[in-house]
């Protein structure tokens, strides 16, 4: 009676193996079974204990794939402490340094000095021209003396009268007034009548004759 060779279940094949690995594993199992069968045959013939079976049937059991184990969800990582970020560094303003100016390649010729601005010159103040007063005592005028009133002689009237005479540029008496009376109207009137007919040397401003006034004293005295 032949013993049936029972192959080990193919569950030994590692699940989740690739087709190439499965083929290699299957080939290894078949060779192992063949070696075992050869060993059994060798010992049965030698010891004549076991009659060689007429045939050896090999039956391959279908491979049962285990369902893939579901991966257990990993515990959530512990919350990380918030990392304090350092405050952003403000960029320091960079002052732009002006580039040194390139030396000029030309030379300015020296300019002539600016002439001073002439200051306005005030016109010279003319020197005051001396005024020569009018005269009445020149000998060439031949002015007659006043007539002594006869009544004033009998009454012994004496005195000195001052007459203010306005003389024209031609030397004539334009106006005669009593500046100081002699105390006797007859004497004053006789003096005014005589001087009103006199000729005068007119006053002069430089070489120009001008109108002016002059005071003429007339004295009445009994001899």
C-alpha cells in the first residue's frame, strides 16, 4: 500500500509577495518534495520494507491569500508648543553718499575785476553870495539935506527920526515909512519928504542889483 505524499500547505508562502518570489518559493517546495520522495524511495528499496508505489501523485493545494492586515491608525502627534518668532529686523536706512564730483577738465580764464559802480555825486552847493546893502551916503549921489521947518526952529523942536526906505534895483525910493519917530510930526514929515526924492546905490547879490530895504537916520538939531 502506497503512502500518499502530503505536501505542506502553501500557506507558508509569505503573503504580499511578488509573483517572482511566489514562483521561486513554489519551485523550492517542488524540489524539496522531489528530494524527500527520492529519499523515501532509496530507503524503501534498500531495506525492502516499503514497496515502491506504482505512481506518485502530487496535488497542489490552492494558495489562500490572507487579507491584508489593516494598519492601525497612529496616535495623533502631541501638539507642538508655539514657536515665538523674533520680531522682524527693520532694515536700517542707508544714506546715499554722493559720489565725488569728477574734476573738471577745463580752466576758467581769470576775469577782469568788476569796475566799481560810480556813486551819484551830489551837485556842489553853491557858496552863498554875499549881498551888499543899498547905500544912500555916496558923495556922487548929491542927495539934498531935509529942510528944517521954520516953526520947529522957533519952537526949538529937535530930534532924530529913522526912516525905513524900500530901494528898487534902479536905486529909486519905492516906499518910505517912519521906523522911529523924532517925537515931532513936523520933523518926521520933513525927513520923509526929503528922503523920498533921494537916489540910492541899489543893493547887489554878486554882480546883480536887487531890491532891498535900508534904514536912513535923519537928525534935526539947532545950531
